[in-house]
């Protein structure tokens, strides 16, 4: 007789626990035009609990539904033709992803779900960005910040200018999704939130080159240690161990079809065969995988005439960049 499987031991939950324990892994969550990212500093104090990590600058509590899936993927950078991004998107069905979707600034009240006891007295405000899968909130106990936020209640945070005012009062940021909550304790002078007001509330369709199944929505992203760059994008000497670690994630959580595409490209380049010798799929996800593979090969194998021919054939890939870059 088969024994019931413990959800806590499933591959998605195990992946979460492994990377919550790693200071080299970072996480992001939010909405179009309003993205929060939690990255730990080397040696930074961190308190670990079940499904959570808390540092002096923020924290994360992950409570994924049992049917959540993890999808590992790579995208080429739009800013640097030699770089790329990688991530694991935690996805849930569209209906399960749905949040409050408020469209005006709304006072919620005391934050009784705060990750740190000291923050329980802070007052939460929903910025009213109207994102279907993420409530983007701010929290403060500062009288000046409270006055600014309460003066904006019932108004549009984008057209009313509130987003610009927040950089002066520096509230904490709290993002709530179907995956749990992320908190960013604002550094001096900032909000802890990367804001692009022109992109807020944009009806952005799912990125065709990120292999998320139809009807599913990414609600949290994991960014494991990158082999060639820091979390802030600063370049690093290529780290083969980090690269191998993400290859293993792709094997377990990536699209197997893209894995075949990548293997075919690597074999062709290493055998000095040009791009005209192989027929590859032309869908956006495959093209993104090819672009990243060619950039990786420049680090792992060095440049060659064959690699240059491949890169010239596949050309610029701005439209295949990470949607959150």
C-alpha cells in the first residue's frame, strides 16, 4: 500500500527551503512597474524559521499552495550582449493567484502579519496599483509618513503623485501574493521598491519566452547565485560551480524541450558546425534559450569563428529580455 506523500518533502518545498538558507540566493515579487527584491548581504544576520527568513533589511515568508509548480528558465539581458538572467518562477493557477486588486490608496490598519515583532505597530496601506496577482503595500509608524499616506487615501497613487513622495518618507514595503509575503525594510532615503510609474497598471501579457503554462501565473521568483554576475548586475569571474548548480535546476524544473535545444546548440558549436547546419525551433522560448546558450559558451569555451557566426545569425534579442529587467 502506498503511503501518502508529505507535501513538505515535495520538490518545490524542498527547493524553497534550500534557497531560503542560502545568502547567495535572492527573491523578487511585485507587479508591473513595482518590483521588490530581497537580497542578503554577505555575512548578514538572518533568522530562519519554517518557510521564512528575516534579516535587518527585510524578510520573506513563503506559504505556497500544494499545487504550486516551479519553473526554471533563462533570458538574455537587454542591456549587455554578453550577459543573461536566470530564475525559478513559482506559479499557481490564475484563479488562486488573484489578490485584492484595489485601485486607490487604501488604509488597511495595523500589520498583524509582520515578520518582526517590532513592526506589528506599523500601519499598512495598499498603494492601489490594481495588480491582479500581487498586493503592493507600504507600512510605517512614522507620523510624517502616516500624514502623507493618509492624505492620499482614496486617490490614485500614480496620477496623484504619491509614488514620488514616498521616496522622501521611506516606508517599508510589503508585497503579498499567493506565495506568501515579502517585506523590504527601507534603507535611508528609499522605499525598498523599484518603481516605474509609467509601467504601473500596464496590461502586460505573459512573456512568450518564459515557459509558464497557459492559465498559470508567477507569484514569486527565486534568483539563485549567478555564475557571471552579482544580484545588482555587477560582473563576476565565471563560476563553473554556480553554473552547474543552475544546470541541475533546469534539469529538474525546466522545460525539457528547451533542454534538447540547448544541447543541440552546444554540440553544434563545439563540433565547429555553423547555424545553417541545424534546424532549431523558432518559438520565443527556444530563441531565448539559444541566445543564453551562446552567451554561456563565450565564458565556458571561449570565442571562436563558429560562435561568432552563431551569434551573428541569431542577432539582437531585446524582445527576449527578462520581463522584470
